[in-house]
C-alpha cells in the first residue's frame, strides 16, 4: 500500500479504497464541490470539508516525500548517508522533523564552528567528544597549532590561525557546541519538554503606557494551556511595541538530559563538555527553539482564528434571503444626509433620494413625508438600515415614521461592513456608473437584506467584519480559507444563471474568468439561457468545464430538471425512471411527484444505480429547487425601537448573532451596541468554544443578566436564571 494512502486513511479514519478513489478524482482535475456532490458513490460520501482537508494533506504529504528525496540525495552526495539517517528520514512525519535531520548537513554561513573546521580542528573535537584519551588535552591540542606553518599573509587572518593549544581546544568545543545544537534528537526532546513545562511570559516595555494590552504587562501562562486568541493578542502587543515576550524553559532538566547522553564519567573532558553544553544551549539552541515554538504557537493560533473567521463568514453568506419583497436601503449619515435606495424583488433600483432627519439639519418632517411617499408609490415592504454612523438615530426615525405608513412595513438592522469597500470598487462603478459612492452603498445595504450571498460575494471577505485579528494573519492562508468558504456556499446554494453576476459565477465549480465573460455575452445576445444543454454553445465551454459546473447552475427554462441539483449526466437515467413509471417530469417539486416516487420499488437494483445517486435524484425530484438557506430562520423584523432604559435584568429578548469570538458572541438586540453573551453564560455545561453553541446569523433567545447604562453595555445569557 502507498505510504501516502495509508497515512491519509489513518488520519481521516476512512478506508484506503476511499483514499485511492479520491486521489484519482483530484488528479483528474475535479473540483471539491463537484466531487462532494456528484461523486459520493466513488468517495464513499466524503463531505466537502473532509475533501478539503484531504486535498491539503495530499499536497503536504507529496511535498514531504519530495523533500525527503531531496535531502537523502544531498546527504548522499556529501558521502555522509547512513542507514540510520535513511531510517530517520523514512519515519519522519513532518517537514520540521525532516529539516531537523538535515540541519547538520546544510550548507552553513560562517560560524565559529565552520571557522574551526576550516582550521582542521574536527579531529580534536572527535577526541574530546569520545572522551577516551588519557593524555592531557593541552598536550594533544598542541599538535593542532599551525601558526608556524602559515604564510605571512595567512598569519594576519584570524580565521586561519591556531596560535595556542587553548585556541585549538576552544575551536574544537565550538564544533561540538554546533553539533549538539544541530542534533535532531536533542531538539525534539527540548521542544517536547518546553511544550510540557514551559511558560509564555510577557512584560511591559513601559509600565506607565496606556494600551489594550495592560493585562499582559506582567503575565505568564503555561504553553500547553494558552488559548489561541491570547497568542494573537500577545503577538500584536509585541508588534506594537508594548510588550516584551519570552519563553521560560525547564533549563535544568534540558541540560541534565543532554549531559547524561554526552558525558561519560569523571574524565578530564567532563567539565569542558558540561560548559560546552551550556554554551550550546544558551548561544545556539535557546534562540532558535524560542523562534520555532513562537512560530508554531502562532501558526496553530492563526489556523484556529482563520477557521473561526471562515465559520462566521459562511453563516453570514448563508443568511436567509428575503424573497419577493421590495426593500428600501437606508444608509445613515449626519451632515451629508441619509442615502435612500428602493430595490424591487429582482434587485433592480426603482428610486433614489437623500433625506436629512439627523443632525445638523434635523429635517424629520421633510424626511418623513418623502419616505412615506416612496413607501406608498413603490409598495415597500421592508427597510434595511445600515448599522454604521448615525444608525441609532436613523432607527428611531424609521421606527416612528412607519407608524404612519399606509401599508405594513418592518425594518431590519443590517451590517454594512464592507459596503463602503464595495461602493468604491471598480465593480460597483461598472454596475452603477452614474451613482455616487454613497448611493451605491445604500443599494448594497438593501440588496444584502434580499440576498446576502449575491451581494457579499462582491466584497473582499476580509472586509466583512466577522473575524478576529484578520489583519495579523497570514493573508494567503486567510484568502484560501475564505475562497473555499465562499465557493462552498455558492455551490451549496446554486446560482440562477440568467440573473447571476460575474462575482458569484467566479465561485462556481469549474468556471474561469474567460468562460464567464463568454457566458455573459451569450446571455445578452440570446436573451438568456433556456437550458443547461445550451451552455455547450458558449465559446470555451469544453467538456470538463461543463461537467464541473453544469449541476450548480440553475436555469428556469424548458426542462424542469435544469432548476434542480441533478447533473445533466444523470438526465438519461432520470428520464427513463420517470418514463417507465408514467411520471411527468413537469411534476418536479410537487406532492404528486413525491407520492409517485414512493410507489416505485427496487429502483437501485432495477436501474443499476448507487443508493447515493438515487437518494440525490429522489430528493431533487421531490423538492425541486433546494436552497439550504430556506431552513435558516430569517433575521428579526422590527416595528418599534428598544432603548437600554427599557431593559431589566431577567428580561427575555430575541436577537441576531453578529460575531462569534473565542470568548463569547455579540448579539444584536436592537440597541446601538450589541450585547455580549460570554462563553460562561452559554451553557450550564463546559463549552470549549462559543462556535459549538452559536453561529453568525443565528436568531436566538437571550436573557438580560447585566446592564451598565453609563457605558451602554448589556450582558446577556443563554441560560434562563
């Protein structure tokens, strides 16, 4: 069995046949969304999350094997390859372990040890480390004095001269110190002891300085227990020059461990070796181990932060769409006025205006009159208010205004994070060339309520505002995570091809920029697509791109199957099943279809298809257009306003989760600032991370457990006390 196959099977707890089949699919150029949805029978039903991890591990392990081959070849070319090295390389499980093995054989820059080697002191170092010689070491070392054998020019070069026996001994000890530092076994054990017993310690650079890091001005915590968000906070405090960070190690234990392995009894060499071990530790090992541990802790903390960011982003993108409603996008402001955009149920802008109900104009009556006119004229159902500057005042104005409306109107507070980024982008300029930045922002806010996914894909995910320390994270890894999340959501939901933007199409499985451009051209020229089959007429749409993308593109045309998740490659068998059982394909999505399918027996065996395929076909024939967002509770609709003065401890409220962090979740309950549900208030049982309990966009019932009117803070609980 292939080593990589075995490793992945063990790590993911899946069968080797699943691994082999999945590797083949990946190597054939199939995308993760396509494999997850349409090759379940091949992979054994692996989810897209597992498949992503699978792909990452496959790439890592292949790179690991390549690096092992490179290292073995390099050591062999140096004439230093042994069976012991080969064995160590073979069993190494990480790139870090492999690099530790290779460390002694790397081409080094000039060091004290390399200088000593150039002076020919390696044999003396060998004598000292073997500890077998009975002759006095000073006597032995005299044999390595070379000053009398050098040219007058070389005598001036300290890097070539061995003038005394003491110089020779010191050079030999420098070689030993570096060998100790490069020893993979020692480094592995030192890191193990540091992770088990070490402490992260922080001190203030200036104890009088005010900052967000004052809790870390004199702080220590065990490495094995410190949570990821504190690692990131400490890193930022250090970067901003408020903190000094160090690692406290079990130094005595480390030194004893190395001494026991090297020193062979009470010989003339014992003390000098003991001193050399200390020198190696303090001068060479400790600084590099510190860097490695800090880097490792940061990497793991970043991985967790990126995962949380991805989870939050996913939930935001999966926000339940408000279908069939005309929405007023309300972008609050003071001096420049509140920008208003009316958007119909298809996303088309019907009207635009600016009103001034806030300071300094305070034209409440004028603004009310104008907006009530729009509500009546455009038959507005909902108002989406951005949660930025002047949001609170705007909310109070809207809550009062809609009481006078001639039709029922509700309002929702919408996160406007990233709206300004979008409105100033080339894409926004292309969509609305005649609109100002502020006008585009109002449109974006309104559209977010109608369909968060379609609007938010236009924005750099890092600007959406649901992460922690996102600007401190490795941007490539963050971008990769967010790209995966967006792609996952887009492909889960599916895309209505005939009204899809370039932005959302760019995340559809298999599609590229060039093909998307040609698809949009085809839509304009032909008035849209009438079938998935028509996609094959698009320039650049080869068989592979069609295979990977077609199932995720919905077309509401002549063939009812085109609006489902059923892939065109399965249309033939679907039509045969329906035809054989006298079922009209036009019944897709009806109760009659469900009843008819339930009466069919032994489909899998009769038509020689997998259980996975039949389950997928049946589910789609019964449900028609499957949108996972339909199962998500819609955000809270409001018709009046809440103030902190209205709150009482113990009060029950409904709210929307806006952000999830390592220490708790922020919940919109209708106030200017979100309330906080601390992790300790989420359950009577232990909660490892808030994401186990809550997700961004969740509509939840909370209980007020603390009110600070002076600071405008509200503490919430999920536990009724």
